[in-house]
C-alpha cells in the first residue's frame, strides 16, 4: 500500500471563511468579504449547525489511486455523466458509491421533445413551460440551468433509450400491461375528450414518459456501457472529504472510506463531480434549511451498504467544507400530496369544521401547502355518486385520476401505483387500490352515506355548517361561476346525488428535498464569493439553481428528466477537459 505524501496538509480547507459560514447558514448580505488568503483558519462556524463544522483532515491514508475524472454517486445523474464522458472520449473514470450497487427509483422522465413526443404530434412551448417553472418557484431558479433541460432533454431521452432499442415497445398509457415487459408510455396520453387544459390555474405540460416496469432495466444498459468502457466502480465506499489543499485553488480529488474503515485518497487530474443526491434524510440539514418541512416522514427507499439512507447531503456538506456556496433558499421540499381515492381531482374540499377553504383545482404541492395550515392539518374530499362521469373533466397532471374502468384487470398502470385510472376493486398486483377499498373494511379512512346530514355525522363535522357549505357549493356549480374561490366552472359539480362520499386527507410524506450547491450553467461549483472552484462540478439533486420554494408540478417527471439531461451534458463537458 502506498502512503500519501501529503499526509499532514489541510486536504479540504480547515476553517471556512466567514462568508462561507454565513452563506452555508443561509445568511447573506452581512458577512465580511473574505481576504485573498482563503484558508481563513481564524473564523469558526457560528451558526449553531453542527453539520457545517469543518471536520479535521483525514490523514490515515492507506492507499492512493489516480484517475482523470472522479464521480461521487452512481444514481441516474452520475451514471449518465459517466456514460456520456466515456462515449465522448474520456478515460480513467472512477465512480464511488456508498450503496452496494448503482441506485435508482421511480420511472418518470419529463422532457421537451424527443422521438416519442414527435411521433405523437406533441409540441410543447419551451418558453411557456420554463416560464411556469420560474413562476411556481418564485422566480428564484437559474433559468439558464432550466433552459439546458428544455433545450436538450428530448435528445437526452432518445440517447438514454438507445441502448435498449428493440427491447421495449412504445404503448399508450391505457394499453393493458402485464407488469413485467419493457414498455415506454406517454403519461396521460391520449387525454380524455372532456379534459381542457387551456385554462388551468396551474398549467400542466404533456412532457412525461414512463419506463415500465421501472427505470432499472434501462439504467442497467447505461451502467453496462460504463463497465464495458473501462469505468471503475467502487461500491460500498463512502466519500468523506474533498481534497483542496489549504482551502484554495482547485479540487484535486477526494478521500473515501471502504466498508472496513480503510481510507483511500483518489486524485482526479481533471475533475470531481458531485452526484450524491439530496439531503432529505439528514435531520439536522432539514431543520436548518427547511424547518417548516422537517416534520414530514421521508419515504426515500435507497440505503447504503450499512443499511442507512443514502440521501444525507454528503456532496453539499463536503462542498461547503472547502468553501462552496449552498444556494440561497427557500429550498424546495418535495411534499406533493396525491390526494384521496380520486387523486388530486378538483372535487369539493372542506376543513374539519365543514367549511370550504380553497380553489380545489390545483396540484398536490399547492394543496399540501394549504393542508399544512389547516386546523389539525386535515381536510375532507367530498363528492357524490356521479364521480365516474366527472373525473374525465378534471386536470391531467401529477396525481389526477381521469379514467374509470369496470374491471380492475383493465387498469394498465398497476405496476407503478395509482395514477390516471381507477376501478371499483383492487388491481390484482396490489399496487393500485380500487375505489371501494377507500370506503370499506376496518382500515378505510373514507365514509359514505345517503344523506348530507348523515355524512356530516360520520365525518365528525358540524352538520349545519357542512350542509350550508354543500348548499352554497351546489348553487355556485349550478350558476356556473365560483364567486367564492374562483374555480373554473367546468370542474364545479354539485354534490347532489346519493350516495355521498367523503375522504379524510392528512399530511403527506417527503420524497426528497431540493437544495444544492450553487453552480454556473456549466455545472461548475461556485464559492461563497461567486467564483468558480476549479475542478469541482455538481449535478442532479446536489446542484442548486433548479427548484426553490416548492417542487413545481407543471412538468411531471422533470426531476429525473433533469438528472438524465444534465448528467449527459456534464459528462460531455468533462470529456472535453
């Protein structure tokens, strides 16, 4: 084993500058400007957040490895970056991953353009889509980074699928599905005849494709290309610190730890790419950056080789320790609600007192924002026996249910959970609950009755208040104008035909939390003085500038679409170094 000749140097910039500490703590505009000597060892982290404390340098280096490009993280963005790099001539690439193998989850890809959309005649106005993303994020993202997705995502998805050509079929979302075969489907397509998205309060774009049975087989092909091209994968290996001697100059590599606790320094002559994901499973970071979302239960499924969740903000923290800037907030927790038996369809909503409180024709993220502020964080979704004929008039976005089918075996998307279709009985695979399961049995959270008064009693709401709410809502629906909350008339349906239904909606869960290191539009990480840190790049959920305030829903699947697209682009860029 080789001993590291730099064993007592400050590998990762011990002692962050005052500006670094302030920016990492979310404080801007009051930190003194760092001096030219950016080692700045005289300052300390005064924010009170322990994860910002720069750890002591690791000096017990058992081995040193050399490479041109080091990628930390082997999920969608990291694997796409590795593949694009070697396909464009890069050599000597190492990928470090703390899980036992490469990672993935879900199966939705949001793109603008690409062969599938062209063949279906789908055209998306790029500026309209990006404009809506900017608006829903409070105009805080870096639009140049969003434009990279919009301008290149169609090409990227074609590129991603190319190794699987001939192994999958392209089908409509409504086609029967056996739960096992490879199928790529356009989400919510074709749209129901009654669905008119032209006047949506929150516009939804037809950008999303679904890979069935999930992303795994398709990402396997990308991994195989990397292995065949000589990429070295170091699984069950944790990146612990970046190597940036004296906290200034370029990032030269990283120190990693294997499952046995032995440290290796990996020197990267060209670049280090951080693709380590988000930080939703780091309780300290959640409490620090998004305290309003820290109560949500994280259902992130991926675990490392020790069985711990992998999305713990490793890349963000390692970057901040050597002077990188965490983007200004508010960061964007992905807490979009998926509604009740009829998803996020725009049926009447009441609070625990039986009073209406909002325009119900919104997506799951805006709804959860309202739900978070309701008494007891509880609402009721209310509708009547005509729901089967009404759902086709609802929106066709994330979480909407638009088609009723008599036989549960005809639900085509049971392999990836409830969305778009519903039957009365559960789908045989158990992943798509039927309508009846929400209202029957010991675990049912819904109630049903033949009178409004009886429904109110089962809901536990004030009968007079609830009856007045129903009467007012029905009057507005019949008049064709929502004077109270402004919901569009064609999604206002009277609650008038028994049986009546009400389903209790409570807090949702947390998927991931969007907040990353600030970069330029070339994926180069910036320091707290907005200067490029040479040799350091970030992509995927480790990169900032993409989603802020809330995770936006106008372009379903955009998180994966962006990870794939940006991964391809940064891989090409690294190959050119």
